[in-house]
C-alpha cells in the first residue's frame, strides 16, 4: 500500500473514535509521557494543537506548566515551521491549515534540552512515521538534530511496517494507550 492509502484509512478510523473515549485515552497517554526520563530532563516542551481527533495534548500542556517547563507551539510561515513560545495568556490565531498558532514573536532556539511531541497519521513498530504530507517535522528535525522526540498516537495508528523514505525522521519513542515503543 502507498503512504496516502495507509494514511487515509487510519485517519478515517481515528476520526471515528468516540470523543469521550479519545479524551480519556489522551489523558493517559499524556500522563505516560510525563513519566518518561526524556520529559523529565527537558527544559523546553514543543507541543501541537490537536485537530481531527488527534491525541489531545491539553493535559500535557497543563502538566508542563506545573513542572516549570517552557511550552512552545508550531507556527508555519511561508511553508516553514518553527516553534513559538506559548504562555497561558498568549493569543491563538488561525494559521496554516486552520490550526491555531501562537501570536508570539519569541522563537525557540532548540538544543538537547528540547523535547518535541510529534503528531502523525501512522507509525510502525520500529518507529517509522507517516505524517500528513507536508514534511514540516522532518524538515525541522533535520535542521535541529539535537532535539529529542516523542510521538503520541492511538494504538490503532500502529502498523507492523510502513513505507519509509530516506528523509523521514523516526521519533525516539512512541507512546500509545497500550505501550511505549523505543
């Protein structure tokens, strides 16, 4: 199967998840992320604004603030993604693809204390990732290889194997409601 076919079928299943169940599962996944050493050691946490029944990271955002972490959200300008500081009073504006982005001028300068929580459509048991087709995370991580990465998804998004291109970047860890893959 081609990436697009796999992506489309998995996103259909993900969108079919009951909203209350997805919220409950999301809370558990976020809790598991906060127990990872990679999270505990991070100073900067890069999250994403959940859309289309993705794992809801609002729980992780709240815990990150409680833990004294700096929170950053992606913003796409001229087809280039960077992470901008997000504080509780930061205004969100509609950005690329209708996704809310922080109205902030403070751009992250990532280092080895940066943890990026990656979204994705499909993942494999050996941590391959199919995103949404824009390559934003792959390009960002290629440019900033010191960043640490954790992908979060529902177990239904995990396949034994998926197509993989040389420019695709695997997350270090994947967290689902059933397991942690590293």
